C-alpha cells in the first residue's frame, strides 16, 4: 500500500501540478503552455488514479476497521476529493478543441485548474488530520473535531505544501518535455515552486514534533536509515 501511495503521490502529484500551472498560465505564451500541459498529461492522466484505487482496495481488504473509521471521519473531505477528481477529468475532456460544443472552453479551463488545485490541498489536509491525531477511534464511535482538525494551521500548511509539491513535480517534468522558451518558463516555475516547498517545510518542521508527534517519530527516528 505504501508503494501504491508513493506512486500516486509522484505520478498523480505531477498530474495535479499540471492543472495548477494551467490555472496560472499567463503572458503571451499562455496558450502554448496550456497546450504543452495537455500533450504531457494526455496519455497518462487517467492511468495515474489506478494507484489510488489500488491503495483503497488494499486498505478495504487488509484493514477493514481502519477503512471504516476513515470513511466515517473523512466523509466530507473524501467526497470533495472525489468531486474534484471527477470535475477535473470532465473539464480536461470538454475543454479539448473537438469538444467545444459541450461548453465554453475558457470555463472548462477554469474548472480544470481550480479542481487540480483544490483536490491536492484537501488530500494534504486529510493527511495532516490523520497524522496529528485529529481522528480518534473508540470501541463505539469515531470522533473528529472539524474546526480543530481541518482548519488548524498545521493542516492548512500541509495542504499548501502538497499543492506546492505537485506544482514542483509538474514543472520539472514539463521542463524536460518542452524546449526553447517553454522549457525556460517551466524551469523558472520549478525553481519558484521548489522555493515555496522549502519555505513551507521550514515552517512546518518546528510544528510537527508537537502537532504530529507520532509522524515526527517515524520520520526522525525510524526513517533516518532511509535518509
């Protein structure tokens, strides 16, 4: 399951990041940037979600109690994530030149970019909620405090870090896939996204030992040999 989640974080993260840069495309080469993103994502954007489905099936079959608890505690964010995945997939298809009859291309472009940004943000806040102990399971109930869990500074920062990581992965991939001025555009965006990742990580590091002590222990002690 760890392998599946890691694969989804890297491959699906770059997929989401392409949508982030599509939303932020500006200037005289905005159209060319969006076309480059569409070409890079086109062959793989549906396949990346197979890793998420694989991880969920493993969780359901191997850890049914954990799956049940998470399904109850994370009901709202999980459904918002599902809606975001469906909307970005539909928008990616409907904004194509051959599908303009389905609606205005600019509107679908906005939906695609917004869904690609909000979905990884929600995935990040969900990870923060679980790792910080915001979801508590007892013998008879699953308890979660929405305000303290979803809107805490730690959760919001992890959500922002997730979006920045996705944008960084996409920019690096697109810099390799393109050439000339487009490559320079995405190279600069990769540097900017990398700086944002470093800044957010520096802010989160002092918070993690107190807000998510179990996760911090795993990363700092048990995960040290991997580093």
